[in-house]
C-alpha cells in the first residue's frame, strides 16, 4: 500500500513538473506581449494627454488631473496585488513558471506608482513643496501613499540580477519582503479616500488582504511539514 502511494505521488510530481515546463515555455514566448499589455494603459494615457494638449477630444473627463490620479493609482495597486499573488500561487499549485513574470509585474506596478506620484506633485501641486508638506500633515491617506511609494523605490532599484549578487540572496529576499508592507500601505491609502461604501477600493483591499493573509498561513503550513519529516 505504501509503495503504491509513493508511486502515485511520484507520478503526480512528474506530471506537475511537465506542466510547469510547458507553462514556462509558453510564458517565455508570451513575454513581449505581456510587456506590451502592461505598458498599454500608460501609453494610452500619454496619448490622451497629447490630444488634450493639442485641443483635440480626449477621454480624461472634465478634470484630467484627477482622472489620471485615479487611473494610475488603480493600475499601481492592481499590478502590485498581481505581483505578490504569484508566491502563494506557487505554494498552492507547485507551479514555479508564473514567477517568471514577478519582476516584470513588480516593475510595472512601480512605473504606475511613479506616474501617480508625478501626477500629484507636478499637475496637482505644481511643485509647491510647502503645500505638499501641508497636505501630507493634513491628510493621512497621502502619508500612507507616499510611504508605500518610498518602500517600492529600493525594491525597484534592486530588481536586477546584479543587485541579487551584490546584496546576497538572503539579504535581497529580506529587503523584497517589504513589498508586502508597500501593499498594506497602498491599500490603506486607497481605503482612507473612500467616500461611503465604494466597491472598487473594497475589492482591492479584499484581494490585498487575501494575499497578505495567505503568506503567514502558507509559511506555517510549510513549517509544519518540515517538522513532520
């Protein structure tokens, strides 16, 4: 009976490895399309601002700055959730291939977060640093959003393989765990802006909470398995 169970487990593991290899090959081939898909919203936004600058019809609404702020913020937090969901996906399915997109998704999240910050500093506040400081002191959601962005900066700066070699794998992993803190702060930033029960911030916060909650649960399950061996 034990031999039969071991044989079934081995066959299942082999099937998973084959599926993982096939998925990895497909994801590598699809990488240019994935990059284009992540860049498309930003390119579309730039195009709309170009139309606005030329006096042509555009899709930015009556308040383009506010529309841009909402648009870039939603993409930033959505991509950050997608980035951090890949690790629990691997732990639950045993598939490693989706991690091939982790760095790409993380950098895309940072790119939209940067656009979000630039929109606020340049188009909303016009580089009025004293007004920005007053805004941060008066509105906790701005402080939470700024903190989330500042956490993401060193993660984006150390996203290369050269940075992994320079820092060492253990220190690099410890640093990049701060992405979970960035997600928590970004979710707080989003929720604190709610006016009543708005579904979109609640959905984003729920997904973020799921990703953040799964991490300790899966880590605990892994520790229990190690103890049993």
